[in-house]
C-alpha cells in the first residue's frame, strides 16, 4: 500500500493518553506498513514491555501519573530502544530536556502525517547504521586507549578509573566513533547519526559537539588525541576499540 513501507514491519509502541490522537496515529502508522501497539499510560506501557519486541517508542510528554520525561529516564536506564517524544508544548527548554534525557527526536503537536513518518523513518534508519554482527553477542562495554564505555549504564571511565560525565549527545557521538574506529566520518554522516540529539543540526553544531567530547577525552601531555581532525574531510577515532 505504501512504497516506503518499513522493512520487516517495524514494531512501534505508542504511549498516548488522548484516545483520538492515539487512534489517528495508529491508523497512519498501520497504513504505512508498521505494526503498532497502543497504550495510554506508563503503567500500561510497563505491563506490555516484558512481552513486546519493540523497534521504536512514540512517547507523549503529558501523561496521567508518571510523565513522559520520567518514563524516558526509566527506558534509558533499561536499554537503548529509539524514542521519539510527542508534545503539545513546543518550548525550547522542553525539547532540550527530552534530547538530553536520551530521546532520539522530539515532535511538536499538531504534526502532519508526512513529518511524523519522515521522523520515524530517520530514527529507525539511524538506529540501524553499522549494527553489531548478528552472530555476535552484544558486548557489555567498549574499551579504547585505556578508556571504557559501559553500554548498559552508559558510564564512561577514564584510564585512571575515574567516572567522566557525558551528556546524552556526547555519549551518542562517542558511540558513533567507537562503532567506526579508524574511519573518517564527515560532518554530514555525523549529522545523520546524531541528528536527534542536536537542537539545531548544522556543521557548526557538529564541530561544537566534537569539541566538547574531545575536551573530556583529553590525552596525557605528549600523547596523540583520541579523536583526530582530518582536514577537509571530517573526524576520525584513532584508537583501537576492543569489545568486552
């Protein structure tokens, strides 16, 4: 029915307390080839989670009981399923909070069908970039140049064993580099893989984010930088990555 139907019928979990919006979004997604499970609260979501294999969560911010932001925190503590926040509030502070808490994108209501579908496709596409080999068990951590990134807790530890705080955007950028060691990544590629984290996606925002991450990965005096600039091309992680 839809030429752009998702491969293998991606499964979307829709958490929305407005019955009319939930029914409308469910119909739009099903007509576009997605499998959809809808619910109206955090309690309903958690009751479904143990039995559902979900590819993406559409999560309303204003929900009865626990807010969407609190549910997002809990989802990020449990794993890395892609999450798009939905909200009638389009204030910058709310968008930034959602992205910093780990949302992959933030869509303001009212939204049109083309925009919603485009954002869903983009998030699912980013989530599928350079996946780990299917036959290999997902590692618990990635080690590089004496550093260690725990993939479950999202915690970064420096070569001396001290924890280093990362924002959501910095964590995702570091993960992009760790999944492409020794490969030059252009700004457009980094934009595509981190777009949901960048409040104002642009080459400048990429450079700023890389600069912030570099400062936190500052090597000992005289040592080569972990992230190198390749003039005219982009950036590259120079360290060897070991999956643990």
